[in-house]
C-alpha cells in the first residue's frame, strides 16, 4: 500500500506514509497517512460533516451569525 502511494501520505501528499488509517466502525484499512493527517482525522472523529465545515471555514465560507 505504501509503495502504491509512492511512500507519501494520501492526504497531504508530502509527508512520509507511516500510520495505517482505518475505519473505526468497520475496521477496514483506508490507506497510510502521516502522523499529522492521521491525528487530524482522529480529532474530527472521522466525521465527514465536521470535516466539510472545517473546509468551508478555511475557505472563508462558514456561517457567521449576526450578533
């Protein structure tokens, strides 16, 4: 799997692929990530909805309440 990824993380594409990532519900291996990207997914609890909100926030498209 690491060879197929050319030795780099599936997400950032620059750091060494050293940590096996898996789905916590099914146990299925998804790929090999660097430490930082693997930790980031863990912090987001593998929730795509939260990751999408983080992307929107970074792109400046997040919901901003009127105070």
